[in-house]
C-alpha cells in the first residue's frame, strides 16, 4: 500500500510539472529528446530509455464557428493559461496549416473538427547516455546547452481532421462589412439554403470554399475523395459543386461512413507531446550540469518571423481562392504573378526559420530573418 501511494504521488508530481506542446512535426520532436523550456525548442537526445505504450483511445467530433488559429492550437495542446505552447522556428508546413483551417482578416470560417487520440507513449527506464556522462566530467556547460533542462517524456499519437467552409473576400473592408450585415455564422450550406438579398450583396465579389486539412488521418478513401485537391472553390452565386463536395466528405467521415474503420495506425501522426524537467524526473546530473548560454532573443526573432509567415500564408490562400474561379486571362494573369511572388516569399521565410532552428547565433539568425522579411511587401 505504501509503495502504491509513493507511485501515485510521483505520478501526480511528474504530470504536475509537465508542459504540453503542439507538435509541429520537426525531426527533433521525438520521445526522449532534450528540451529547453526557456526557448521552447527540442535539442539533442541525452537519455536512453524504452517506449512504453499508455493506451487511452478516444475520438471526438466538434463544431467551431469562427475558429481562430490561436484557439485551435490551444485546444489541441490543452493549453489553458493563455499562451500557445509551440516550439520556436521549424515546422512551417504544420504551422501554416492552422491558417487554412481558421478564419483570418479576409475570410469567414466554420469548422467541423474530428479528433482521434490513439494513445500515447512514455519514455521509461531512462538513463543518461554514456558519452553524455563522460562529457559531463570535462564540459558540463556544453552538456547543458546540448541537452536542455527537460526532455520529451510523452508523445500523443492520433489525427486531427478539419473540414472548413470559408467565404473569402477581396479585402478586409469587404469582410468586415459582411460581418456587420450578415448574421449567418454556420457556413456549411445546403442546396435549399435561402440566400437573402443582403447575403448576395455582401458576398457578390467573394469566393466560397470547402477545405479538408489533416494532421494525420488521410486514409486512402479520403485521399480518393479529395484527389482533385483538398479544396473546392465556388462562386457565391452557384455553390452547388462545393455543397456536393462537402456532402461526399461527410458521408464518409460521419455516421454510416467507413472512416473510423479505415483509420489505422498507418495514418496517425504525433499530435502533441509533454516535457518533464530533468530535476523532477530524478536526472540530477543533467539538471545541474551548468549554466546555459541560450539567448532569449531567439524567441523574439521566432515571433517576428511568424507574424510575416501568417501574413504571407493568408495572402496565398486568398489568391488561390480568386484564381480558382477566375475566367479570363485578364483576371488570371495578375493573380498568377502575385501568387508566384508570395510563394517565393513563403519559401524564403521558411528557409530562414529552418536555419534559425539550428541555433546558429542570434546575429546570424536575425540577419537571415530580416533578409527574408525584406522581400515581403
């Protein structure tokens, strides 16, 4: 009984000091990897150990009207303290996906979200790697910088699938006018939806879309249903093709469909992970290795970079929407030119993030970021 109480106390304490992060799918976000909480970045793996499956299968369906990107990440990661738990820099593909799922300054959105948690793996039977133990004797500060103050002790596997209905507007002013005039917030329309005169007026220059975005969960059948592209665009005066597309998706995903049976382990991704400090987990050799030399400037640079990444991602989504329904070369040509420019900017910003993810020094990192930002207009 006494041993059981000690175990329960340790388990409670361990989770009480864990932090949860939204997985951006970077190559270092693996079980057992070192982690620096002050920078929120994974580092080298300094521990050996075993992956132990914890179980805990759970599925959930929810509707989010007017979903915002910050809310999305907080929901997935379980953050309840106002801050978004994200690693700095890398993971631009998954980072940009959250903008496609949610509303922004020129689009209204409704989201049907399907989450599936297959369970998680803990990192158990941990021990400090032999080469790290040897290095501790000669250069503890180097070990501290290499291993961080924590490690990734739990990885949650599963899938997050989002079906999003959006109305894209030419400008922020048109979007804001729509927001003030139209009370319809649920954007998954049926063919019997009665479009009022006000709706037609507010959306006459807009584009309607149905998007499917997945973080894991792209089964072969879902890939087949979306083979023309995961997004279907329609003019707002004729949305039947988009409505049909949404119906085919929901027929497969929801009651009566085979999605739940098709969603095997092959189609799951790491969704989030928990970190635990070396001190709280009893790895005192790593906990007190030395004083770190990390600069908090990295966090500031990451935040600055991601503001521009969000802006460019939103621009690309908006251009794609209007390009999809353009009919003449006069309409298409300027959009194609703008899209190529924004795609190049996106690549430059992403490359800068990948470079800074290696922690090359804040001066070199800042120079790379500012050079990428300078291309954005």
